[in-house]
C-alpha cells in the first residue's frame, strides 16, 4: 500500500491510505490555520471556531440535529486545534455521510448567537481547568526561548468572550478550500474519496488567491529562565536544543536512525535520573509540540521533587554532551527493535496510521507510506544510529541550549531571567 494524492481544481489536496479489507474509514479535513494565526488579540479564536462550527449549519439547524445525523448514520466525529492547524474528522462504514457532515460543518456554518455564547462559557471553563503548573511551565519555557509570537496558548487568554460575528469573520478570512487537505485512511479508495470531495467541497470559499502564512517573528534566546510556582514541592525542568533545518528534516521525515537515536537518548536520561540516582519517576526526550516554522526543538523534560532540581539540571545538560561512544550496543539494538515494533503496530491501526499522517502534514511534510517507514526501520543499522546521535551532539556543541525551570521560589536556582506567567 502507498499514499495516493491528488490536487483538485479548487486547490484542495486529497491524500488516501487505502487499507483493503478494513471495515471503516477515517477522514480528516485539515485546515492550515491554528492557534498562532493572526495578532495576539486573535489568540484562542481558531480553537473557539472549532467548537462553534457544529452548533448549526445550513442543513443541521442546531447541534442536536447534527448529532442526530451522526448517530443515524453510525459514525463518530471530533475535532482538535494545534498551533498551526485545525483538523476535523469522522469515522464510519460509509463515505458519503462522513463527507456530507464534514462539508456542512466546515463550509456552511450559521453561527447561532445564543448557542455560540453558551459554548464560549464552556471554553472559559476549559481554559481555567487547563491552567496547571505543567502547562504554565511549558508556556513560559516556549516564551523565554522563542518570544510571544510562538508562546501563545491555543485556548487563548482570559478575555471577553468571542461573539458569533467575530468567529464568522475569522472563518470567512481563513477557511478557504485551497487552505484545506483531506486525509482518508481505511476502507475508502482514492477514487471514491476524490469523487466525494469534488461533490461536497465543490467550490472555493472566499478569496481564492494564494496567501502565504503570516511570518512569525521567531527569535531564539538561550538565556536560562525560571517561573516561580506559588506553592507545592514539585518542579519542572526543560532543556531545549533548537534544531537546524537539516535536523528538522531528519526527524520530521521519520528518518529511522534519528528516531531511534532519540529513543536511545531518552533511555540514557531516564537511567541516569531514575534508576541510578532515584531523582524522579522518569524523564522524556521530545520533539517540540510548538510546530511553528523556525521554532522546533529537541527537549529533555523532567517533573520531580523540587529538592532535586540541581542534579537533574546537570544531567539534562549532560544528555546533549554524550556521543555514541557512551551508549551500549545492546541498548541501541533494543531501541531499534522497539521502533520497528511501534511501526508494525501502526500498520494494522486506522487511527494510528491517520495520526501519523496528520502529524506529518501539520509540520509541512506530505504524508509518507507506513510500509515505507517499516522497510526503512528494518534496514537501518547500528552504525547509522550512532551517526545520528553524533550529529545531534555535534549540533548541540555549536548551538546554545536553553534551560527553563519552574519551581517554588525557595527551590529555584539562579537563572538569567524570571518569566511571569500569563493567564
């Protein structure tokens, strides 16, 4: 099986990953607009719009009518917003009702005033519940490293609620068909999906001229930073390595050597922090969730008792200094097998395959065949993994890193600047 793609006359791109024998299909509609779009006053609008679109359409008078249609045709649906995309998806046995529903929600919303006002109140409750110490740490770390144009909460700040007219205006400016892509995984063939998209997403919406994404004012500030937490005994530590364009390509094109290298480095850190010293339950090595152009990082993250901040800070910095000679071949071989196993499990799962394709699309890359990734994982060698580790460490030796620590004041070590939490 391979990924098939078509760009339609109205500018919309269709990707399909057909799985013959599957009983259902999962259709995502991607819009290249997320939480970072527009000026600061628009923070939260993309997420609020995601909530509002299902409240009423030309065909479905209200949310109850839309839900009745979904139930009557036996499919499920949901949506989510990230920094640079909003995605709506539906999964079921038959393609036609999925496309009919998705096109109504995305192209024909009516923004009923009372329903929108009630939904905005629900979003404010969601925003308040999301203000955990961990999310405050993540936002402060991103702000300290990249500045305010990137460090913006997807759900928005505390502010007057968005009105139906404000959301209608945002929708009319950004929800153009040529800004969309359809990704279908499972039972539906490429020809079926293209025909259905042409039927339901049949006309450009609004301005049809190509527009470049707003350029983000990304600056990299590697001075260490801290956030004072008001109470408690927990601390959060992040060591961030900004990525070069070359390393971004290696990671986000799912080069197996680099993915396995990252898994091995994470295991090294966890062994040092948890198993050898008992400083924390565990640590993670992650690719940044910022997903903003020019603002990608490889970051080490640990949540621990605040009294252990200093030794954990030292070990997280050391992670980016240990080259491949510091890794046992048995560990690298185990991580190679683990990476292959993860991809093999993805082969059989519609949701797993779809999630991988959407992650790739979000980062500006075309979806890649899972079978191709499996073949690459089978063929990768330990020397190639070692070379990937050494390339990461070589980059780290020339690229200043950023340390951010969130902790109660009495446990916060000396840092270059203190970040004020935004709500």
